[in-house]
């Protein structure tokens, strides 16, 4: 972990509605990622599979929708499993490092954020997407050589991978994959923005330096 002051980093934000001058403190309260883990409901169509009528199950459209719902639920459970395993390892073995449950996720690659804006928006998980420049003062953890993808691992396998993640060398010359930040953050610039209104997409703001 490294201490930084007035460092400019970047983020692709979903439904944050950031404004230049907004200030935040990360490291004490749960962030949006933790909120989704602990508050997302994973019901499938609100009806248990064993209660479906035979005619419904044999219906191809209905079955495809149900399978998609199950796939989404499994994906979300995998995400929750992964993050809870990583946090358990951090609390027990690396308590001095920023929590993924409370940090701000950032990158040092502005061009990558601007490029990824379209792909984030295409996923349709929100109505407002922004690329923002953030001035930070506090602690950063660089994920360079090890990152943890959603691989469908067991809880214990994710814990083993988490040890490698938290142990990775901060002075590696490998390209930074993600930055975990805790401390004071200020939005200093909105670089690009995509907004959906009534299912229509528009670029409402674009200032790129």
C-alpha cells in the first residue's frame, strides 16, 4: 500500500451523477459494491421451479427466460462469494490494506476509461454513465500481477486466490489492473458522459483534455 496526495486517477461511474467539486471520504462506510452484495434479491421469476406447471416448463420461451434468470442468479452468487472471501482474508491477514467493500475503485488509465464507457453503457445496468477524473489523498493498493475474476470457484479456492491478491508486490512494473483507494476524493473533471432517458441514449457532456 502507498500513501498519495493530490494524485489524479480515473473512474467509469454508473448512476453516481457526479458533479465537479463533489468530495467524498472512502474507507469507513460500505460502498456501492458492498450494497449490491448484501441487498440484491436472487429470486428466479419469484416462483420456485418445482411449482411450475408442466406445460410452462415445456414452453421454450418460458424455459429460456427461467434459465437466463438462473444464470444471472448464479453469476451474482459467484460475485458475492468472491468478494466475501477476499474480505475475510483481508480482515484476518491484511487488515492494513483498503477494503474492497469500502474503497473507491479507480484506474490510472484515462484512455481505457473513455474506451470502456460505451461497453459499460451497453450492459444496461444504469441510466447515467460518467468518466470522471478524481483527485485523491490517502492510501492506494495497486492490483497489477494478480486480479480476481468471477471464475465460479469455491469459497476456499477464492480465499487461496485472495492471499495471492493481497500479497502482490506494489512495485511491480506490470500494467495496473485496478486501484483500491481509501481517503479523501474530489471530482475534478467530467471527461465524458452517457445518459439514457426514456430508453434513448445520448451524449450529454463531453470534455476531453
